[in-house]
């Protein structure tokens, strides 16, 4: 066994032997279906810490010669497949992690040369005396081995896009790297020696204009993972089972780590964070702690028209239409707000609804990452609103109408360059931003069906919270008294039947001419 050629199964064995392992071997059913076919070239892109490397280790352990992996897979889903034994440990596997080829002081060109050199050295040990002594082109080496020994390969590349992420402005090296990949995966020779190609990274394949640089690859992305959506992260069923097994609160797990949604799978969780929460017995932002907030801050601070408004709107629970088609799948060619939002989708900072073509912040973990990035940015009015939202909550609980009116007005007026209010629906955005920290104690439900209509915003206490429920009705150019009257007349309290705690009725009116807020708070008496 080598480092890169037929590396064995110890990497996957370590994953299976861990305290928490969720069976994702069903992915092998798909790869078995396409191996040796026109669909054999697969590119799977996911955010960091979403299980890409474990999947690559799994494929190497399953397909690679030189080891017996039956004990690793016999108790998992793939063992039920008709193709299970047909492909197991049957192929020469070349398994590369592009980041492994970096050395201190390297430039990007050194990485490409090292890929060719070190893999060819291992091939020479397996097939001695066949390759030319001075052979330094991996594509030529594989073609020669196929012609001489009928050798075929499963090629697995993890962090395939590292060159584009870490040398984002080195266009010459990027193109040379793509030529290396084209040599491996395109053309008549590659059809003979590549039985399966599986490349995985954060970004989809680089585009030049509208054309993919590797247009023979079938892509499964965070925009559209298609039939592989259940392998992006943990599914709802998998997380419910884990919560039951390890006695964890499923509702909190859902709030913190759910939110990614696809046409074929509506609830996908960040897998690394779910595992961390179970191991640490605590819900926290584990995902973003693996890097600083600087990269997110840099993206959201880009000077594209409307970007800041959109990010603030999403912080307040809004969704944003996104055109994902123009993004060139690199970290440098940003031409519009849509390009920035699209890269944030691929990075996992935003989720994407393909049917509605809308982006949104998926969960509390990512929301806290945005909050941290904003605190370090120059968005001082937004950062201040987030910091002072706890004070606004406390004023609401003590029914201090004057303080609440003043607090909401300050959020509105200090963000006039970001937020424009023309109706009651838009007004809900400023209220949600003003009460930003309420999610620690409440589930916020906008347009909640109630007795005889829809309450604008309902703050429903979480199970562990001792805070009062709040029903908020918004008015534009009317009065706070009319808002309270509407809550009572339309019996909005019926929308939270079963809740037995204290309920506050909160009426808020905005007078555009005077640029003033009026608030009225009453306690519901049963």
C-alpha cells in the first residue's frame, strides 16, 4: 500500500470506529451504478466540515486493492446492494488530497510538479520497469500502464479546488492545474484508464464564461445536490435517532444546525456540529470556530450595490432572490451581489431554496457567525442594534412602552441607509432586527395563523424559558391602540392555545411623517 496509490482502509476504519458514525455507504450504490459508464466522472462540492474527506476515505477503502474491507462494510447499507461484492477492493485507487502537496515556502507551481512526481514514483513501485525513467506526466504514465498492463484506476481527489481557494489570483497556475485534470479525465485515453473519478471540494468546477472547464463531470453542489442530497449532511431521521440515543434535545439541535434544504431532502444538518454538540453535551457554534470571522466579514463588506441591505434583511429573517448562474466558481471573479451570495451558499454561510431561487441564513450556528462578522466590520449601526437588543427585550418584559418605542426608533433611524419601510410587512424587518437576541429565549413566528387572521410576529417561549409569550401587531400610519384592538378582536391568542404562561400584547405603530414610533403593551388576562 502507498500514500497515494492504494492507500488502504485505515482512514475509513478510524471513522467507523468513532463513537458516532452515521451510515453514508449508500453513496457507494450510486458510484457502483456509474462506474465504467459515461457518468463515471463526479464532482461533489460541500462546505468545509461537511464530511467530504470521510466520503473520500470511504471510497478509497471500498474500491482499493491491497486490503480486505469486508468487515468495514458488512453491517452497513451498501452490504444489501447487489453490486456490493462485485466492486469491493477490485481497483487500483489513486487517492489525493491536494492540500497534502503543499510544503513550507512552496509556490503554486511546486504543488503541481509534486503531484505528478510523487504519484508516478508510487506507480513505479507497483509496476516496475514499465514507465520511462524520466516520465513526469501523470496522464501519460496512466495511459502507458493501461496499454501495457491493462491497468484501470479509480481516482479520488479531495480538496480538488485548493488551488483556486489558496492561490485565487494565480490564473496561470489555475489553468495549468486544469490542464492536468483535463489530461486525467478527458479524452480517449482517459476513457480507457479511468473507471471512476470522484473529486470533492468546496467549489464546483471552475467556469470560463458559461462553460465548465471539466464539462464531462456530473456536478452535485449546494445549489443542487440532486439525488445525492441525503449525503450532503445528516438527515432529519438520522439526527432524531442520534438525539434519542444520546439523550439530546432535538428541538435545540434543529434550531442550531438544521436549515439546509433541497428539492429531494428538506432537512439537512451540519454533520460535524451535530457530532460536536453530542460529544460536548452543549449546543454552540462549532463550525465557525474552525476559522476566523475575517473571510465572512470580507465577503459581506464587498462594495456591491444592495449587498448590505440584503445581508441585514436576512439577519432579520428575510430571504433574498439570487441569480446563481453568473458565478464563475472561483474566489476572485466577483462581479455582482449575486456572485457574493452564491459563494456564501457554497461555503455554507447561506442556504438555498432552488425552487424559489432564494438564499437565507439557515440556523442559529450560521446566524451567530454573521453576528460575529458584523461585530468586527464597519457596520456600526447594525452591530449596535444587535448589542442592544437584549435591553429592548427587558424593556418589553417590564412593559416600558416609552423605552420600547425609543429603542425601535433608534434601530430604524441609525439604519436608514440600509432599511426603507413602506408598509407593515417591511416594518417587521426592523422589529426582528431590533429583537435580534430574542431567539435565545423564543421561537419567532412571522405571519402566524391565529383565531381570525395572522399575527404579524409571535414570540413563543422555548420550553426551558420562563419569559412571557409576546404577540406583536404592527401598524403603519395608524395607532398602537388599533394594533392592540386587532389582537383582541381577532383572538390572536388562540394561535398559542396550550401555552399557559404570561402573554404580552404588543402594538407598534410607525408614523412616517413624524418618523416616530408608538408602542402600547398590555398583559392578556384570561
